[in-house]
């Protein structure tokens, strides 16, 4: 009986987490719609900021975390990064364009990166 109560509690907690994540995703969908229909650039920017916050809340409720920092330049590792563009030569250094996502130690989405073109930099 004690084990059954433990399972019920676990199920109830999981359901609560899903409900909270669902509410955050519903808010994100509404924020996305606002960003698409906003008449002014500032209004669109504000809506996109709210969208990001709602998605982050939903992700946290599901135990997801983001890793790596946007715009950081790092050594390219094909096992750890998704290259955003086709290149003739494997880059040595890449710039993080989208952070990775993981749950615990499991990587669900690798960081998306683009080659750093050292020739164009001053």
C-alpha cells in the first residue's frame, strides 16, 4: 500500500509539472501570435521577449536547461556542435548562434554554431 501511495504521489507531481509546462507553452503561443501581428518594431521586440520567457519557464518545468553562451567563440567539435551552414573546410573556431538544451546529462539539442571567419575580422 505504501508503494502504491508513492506511485500516486509521483504521478501527481508529474501531472502537476506537465500542467505548469502546458500553461507556460500556452502563454508562449499567445506571445508568438502577438509578435507576428505587432504593428511596431518595439511591440514585436517586447512580444518576442515574453515569448522567450514563457518558453524558458516551460523548459524549466520539464527539467530542461540551456548551455553555452550566445556569441561565444569556441573550438569546433562535430560531436558537440551542429554546424548551421555547409562549409568546404571544417572550421577550427565557431560562434554559438543557438544554445544547446539538456535534461540532466542527456543532450537533447546540440548548440548550433557558425564558422568564425578570421579573414573578415579587423
